């Protein structure tokens, strides 16, 4: 039974180490902010941070996160970058159906942690793995620029 | 889905269709009232923490602290009790009669009600209604989110609801102060009287609910609107940006189990053998159930503790299938047969004399193909079923995102063998749908309830969440149908169309469903022809073939216009090019002195884009299209290039005529999103194809959808209007692909006629 550091807390997870992080979060721990979209690392809805790196939790086993820090949408706003991204998301009314937006916020936060002033091309490259069927991409771009500006 | 008013007064036929469904679902049960609505228990009212305004006459006062009776003339959906709650602290909770799945009704409907209520917008929140009779679409008499009609068909309803609630609050204040109601005014959640007297709606709530519900109420002049028409942030923006918004997929009930179902690889196939020994040995697997599935097929459900165990169990099943009795579709052969059919005149939808075709000085002969498309909403389909009690006391609760909670509740009752009033439908926020959550066969609800029923028979009484994987979604059917169009057009040197012979081949979406009675006329499904010919007054003969194919089909965002707009708008452009005319000027000429909304939208997009004035970068060209669907007109001016055979859409200027834009922020979002989805239909790989009856795609690796690098720069402009609003969920989609296609044609001299575009 692995112990994982989730959102700064060591947490005993009652699941097989081969279980993807996504299902341990959602079904074992009841943390449903991280979403299931494709189960194959193709859509980004399940994005979490593992040691700060945007990671597809649907295709990353618990064993791969041993000794590392997992951050999920539930706590991303506890740091300045995550909070700026969330606030920009609200200010720009990005969400439509909203189902993919946890993953979008996580990917955008990881981007801004590594690149304080991303261009549209940087944004497209960093966010291309996050599908939004509602087509919120125009506002995703502007919200990321706005978040970058508030952090500058 | 689309109920086009141009095809007749469907509203009057709708309850009949609903009744037919219910009779079928129920075996003509006695629980159906004359108007086709189930007489279920209506809302609980008068809760301790506040109150529901007004009174519902059918409640018979049993659960209600003697509210005053509403006028007998008011229907359930006209009574504020079911829609407005005002707490003591002034919080106003508005119940929406539609599914929020991205289109913004959770914000726009409360805006409409709050406007007439004179509520303090900062205190307004919203919740979903359920399958109760109050939450039917007032025009159709059934629960429905579709046809881009949520605002269009509930605008006056929600205004009147707000005005009735306001009148009751004013009456309460008047009684309290001993003055006449007409001396009072309202503002921002307060009733104000002479001499600076004021009282909040929260303080009036108890007294207001005892006031009579007025039948006739005066509505505001649109020029006095403070909320309607103002760009308003979504009420769900924060929850949806922080992971706190719960969707159907996030249901958690005590002891809940998760199930996944193996569907037949070919629609309707049966099982030859099942070896579930390895599956049952997977840790966490509770039950393995052989079960009937959609289209008279068979499948196997694996019930387990959580999705991962269920999935591992499913992967461990050893199944053999018998596909001998079902048609095994092959897309190559199907396309060939459709093309052959398109060369023959079908059932005639629009008549015209084709005599001038043979001798026309100029001709275009064109064939277009469109593939099957999956909706692929980001939240995979799911439905949670909880059955409690037994025998006559058995009750069920289902939790799901649905565009038709009434249908789905009836379907659940039928499968579970319960009277409909014992099934509670809990509508959950849905992660997209695009039509996939409005299924006349209620496929995913029937499936979930079948699993629950079989599980109970096997001794598993826990609530069960039945989940689809993405592979289940992509392979699971109910696609936008495949279509072939063929057009033979004769015209003169000035572009005057002399004869236009047009044939469409495609499956009917509604034949064989409860919607057939109102949507199929003379054998023709009206959804296949919507968007044809208009707004161009050309002599067109339009005929239709509806082949029967073993592929389940469904409405897909903007339905018929997903293909008809492409065909119409690229062909009109081709005639303009063939006769050396500007495509905008040519369209205006064809419209003549009619279609003012089309012209207003087109000209606004043209002006704002700089079309014909601004010089584009080398290698780019303009493309224009305008199309009306669901009573809204959208025009696009596209800027595109083709580099080494790869088309690229750089920028789009949109103009929308949706009459009054209730929430311009949402109108913009809907156009941005629909444009992107329209662009998605052009991308190579955006197609569902079949080999030996099996879907060849499985996930987002081989079923291509638009990603952020595909998103063009987009500017959205709205034609000002104070007329009652029309819909916005779908109309942004149809004209995007033809605008893009027309730009490509300008660059290459050749209009792409196959969607998705083939790389050249």
C-alpha cells in the first residue's frame, strides 16, 4: 500500500502500486477535481503536477510518484502562480462545460512556472495536449497572457 | 437537435410524440395524464431556510403552508414557485429548466428572470431542475435541451416568472406598509416606497409567498434592461476553474460500485461464449454480468470497486462473438453505394422544373462527401443508478447529465420495472454533449439501469455508476450520419441560376424513434434538408435518399446544417467565381430585397474584417460564408493559406444575428467554440469509418479533434437588436467550414468537396 505526498500531505493510498494516479485520486481518495477524459494520455483532462511537472495522471502509475510531490487542482491555488491562473480563468470566463478545465489550469500553471512570459506559440506548444471540445482555446490563450502579466 | 419552424407547427404535434413514447415505454400505462405529462409529485415548498415563491395548484396544499392559489390558467411552467427561491438573507436561487453543458444557460436563464424580478445580481445563483413537470420546454411540452432553444423558448417564460415573483414581493410590501402597490418600485433586491422607505426581498419572502400569483404581468421595455444584454461572467466560472464543480462522473454515493460494459464489436452482435474466470479473479471485481445491450445486441458488464478494477476485469474477459446476423458495414463500399444512389432522384423535398438544366450555358457538377462523426464530449457518458426498497416500495434515483430527463426517466422506469413516479432523475452538470446526451433510445440510461437490475438479481444492491471509457464513446455509435450530396447546376454568364438539381443521401436520424411522427414527413427526415436553398431564391429540386445502415445515428451540434451549409455556401461561391463576381456581392444579389438578417450579419463581418480593403499577407486569401440555423444567422470572413498542400485557417471575423444577445459574453464564447468545432470537421482524421462492421477509430489518437494550435484568431461581432432572442448553441458551427473551404478554393482554384479535407 503506497504512501504518496499529495498536496503537501503524506497520504496512505489503499491501491495497487500499478494503479494510475487518476483512479487513486478519484475512486480511492474521493478527490474528483482531476478528470477522466481518455485514459490514454491523449486529452490532458487528468493533468496533475508531479514534482512540478505537468503529468497525465491517467497513464502514470502510483509507483512512479513514490518519493515525489503530487499537486492536484484542489491545491494548485495555494501557490501564487496557480492562483493567478485560476483568477485569470475566472476573469476571462474561460470555462464552458468546464470538464477539461482542471487539466487546462494545471498545464497552464506548469507552463508559467517555467516560462514567465510565454508567446502564443509557447502557449500552443505547452497546451496542445489539453483538448477542449467546447473550443475555449481563444480564452485559454488570453487568460494565460493575463496571468503572466499579473505575476510580472 | 432542431425543430425548424419552417417545417410547420411542430409545437402542437410534440405532446403527441411524447405520448407515443410514453405509451410505448409503459405499455399504455394509466399514469399518463391527458396532456401527456406524468403526474409526479411536484416541488417541495416552504423549506425552513427560505421559501419558494408562489403556489402550485396541483400540490393540493399537502406539503405547503397554505400559500395563496395561483390562477387556474397558469401552467406549471408559468408558476414562480418551481423556479425562484428567496432566502432570508436575500439570496435568490433560480432553477433552470435545461441542461448546462457549456452553452451558458445556468447564467443566462437566471439573468432573464433576475431582470424582471429586479434582483440584486450579486445574490443570484442557479440550480438544475429535474424531470418534474414544471421543467418542460414550454413550447414542446417535454423536457428538452436542444435545437439551440433554451433561451429562445424560455425567454418570455423566465421574464414572466420574474415579473410574477416581483409582483408578489411588491404586494407583500404594500400590505405591510398599508399603501397601494402601484406607489412602490423595486431595485436591486429591494422594494422602495415613498419617503425613502425600503425593505429587502429577503425580509419580504415569508409574506410574499402568501400573496396571490398574478396571471397577467407587465414586462419591461427592453431599453430599461439592466441585466439582460450586459456581458455577464458565468455563475459557474469559479467552480469550473478550481475543480470544485461536480459532474455526473463525479457522483459519490455510499458504497457505490463502478461498472464498465463491453459492447459488441459490431452493432447488435450477440455473444457466442463468455469466459469470465480471469475477470472474476481480478481484485475488486464484484460481479460479471452477461446482459442485453443497445440494438438487440449483447454485452458483458463488469461491476467492481472503482473504475480501474472494473477496467482490469473487463480486459481479462475472454469473449467470442457471433456477428452472423448483423450487417457489417464497410465504409468504402458504403461510400460507393451512396455515390451511386446520389445519381438518382430520390424522394422530392423541394420541387422545381429542371428543364433548363440541359441547355444552360454554364454548368457545375459536384459531389460532396461527409463522414460519420462522434460527438466525443470531454466527459464520457455515465449514469449512476440507486435502487432502494423492494416490491411496491421500490424506488430508484438516477444521476446523469441529460438533455432529455423526462425521456430518460421513463426509460429507466421501464427497464427497472417501476412506476415512473418512483424514479427520480437528478440532472447533473454535464461535460459537453453536442447532442449525444439527447438520445431517443436513451441508450446509456437503459444500459446503466440494465446493469443495476441484473446486479440486484445477483445480490449486489449497492448504487452503481456505469461509465464509458473514451474507446466506448468513440466506438459506441450514435454518430452524425455519413452523407453524400450531388448537385447539377445550370446558370448563365451573369450567375443567374436556371436549374439546380440536388440529391442528398444519408440515414434518417429520427425514423424509428418517438420523434418520427413530427420530424419525418412523406418519408423525409426534415433534419437532413434543413439549411438547404435558403436564403437563395434559386430554382432547386431537392430530393433525398435514406438508406438503412447498421450504424446508430444522432443529431450532432447543428445537425443537418453540418453538411448543408458547406454544400450551399461553397457552391454559391463557385458560381460567383465562375462568373467573375465578388462572392459577397453575388450573395447579396441572390438575396434580393429579402433576408435582412443575413445581409446585416454578412455586411457586419465584411466591414469588420476589412474584406476587400485590407491587403492580406502573401499566400493568404479571403473566404466568406453566411448561414442561418436555429433562427440565428452567422457570417464568417476567413483568412487562410495553403502551404505545401496543408490548409491553415489564420483568422476569422464573425458576425452574429441572434436578435437580442442576452449575454454577449456567452454569445462570443459560443461562436468561438462552434467555429473551432466547425474547423474540427475539416481536419484530416476527423472521421469515423468502418471495416467489417467494426469502428476503425478508438480514441483521440485516431479520431482527430481540434487542439489549441488549430484555433484561429477570432473576433466576434453582434448585430444590435431588441427583438426576442434566438439560439446560440449551434449556429456558429455551420458556416465556418465553407468559409475556410472558399478561401482554399480561391488559393488553389479547387473547392475541397470531401470533409474532412484531404491533404493535397
